[in-house]
C-alpha cells in the first residue's frame, strides 16, 4: 500500500512538473474584454521565469506615430497593435498619407530617445508582471495614418491583439550599443521569442 502511495505521489509530481514546463516563459495578455477606438488598452506582461527581462518598448502616442512607415522603429520600440479582420482572416494594413513630412515628428522622437535610460523602458522582474497602457486609435492624429478598414473597424467583425517579435538586426541598427551594454551589466535579459496576445473584439463606444 505504501508503495502505491509513493508511486501516486511521484506521478502527480511528474505531472505538475510537466504542466510547469509547458507554461510560456513570458506572456502577453489584453486585460480588457473589448476595445474601443481612441482609448487606452490595458496590457499585462507576465514573467514566469527566474530572470529579469528588459524590453525596449515605449508606450507613448509619439512612439506609435514615429513607428508608422519606419524601417526599424516598429520592429523594436513598440508592441504592434493589430486589427484582425475575422472575415478575411488577415490583419488590416496601416496606410499613411504619401505627402506627409515626418521631419518634425522624427526630431521629437529622437530627442525623446536620446534622453531615455535603461530604466525608462519596460522591465519585468522574476515571477512578476507589469501593466501597460497602449493608445489605440483607428486613425492617428500625430501622423496621418489609419487602418485600411477605418470606417468599418468599429462596426463589428474586427478584433484587436498585440504581438512582438525580437529582430536582432533592427536592434543593432537603431538601439544605442551603450544602452545594451548597460542592460547586460545590470543583469537583465532580452527576450528573443515571439509574443502574441489573444484577440478581443473591437466595438463602438
């Protein structure tokens, strides 16, 4: 009988360890059950590991405006906000006015970047989480840009989600090497695996 109890306990322990092993190291979750245009969406970044992770993200409206149409900024500095078309099963592309002069916008963005320290970005400690607030706008005002289906997005059939894929080449191109050295010195790790949240409905206010 005692042997049976020992075997049972061992099996349960193995099952628990298996369950823990398949749990994602880091998770992205949209906390809101639905999303509306021109609102702040609450995102939770959960760290299930024993490491401290550093993410080069900026959640300001300026960051999102500067990332539109950029070669590297949108692959490094922002969590990508996606509008998913349930009918076509694809993400709606972001369109931008062809005659827009982005010089002033990029100047302000570069000034902001030059003043930022390691601790001004997103840091999530072991077995902990951080809450982020992302400005979601179907039509951007700082930069003249919009999701392709802008008139229909809030009419139903569209969902919101966020994702991020670490791009080493983009990071090398635009992130200050001294900043990355400081990240390393502080013992922070950079998360290299793709992240994606679940989708939630976009609705009218």
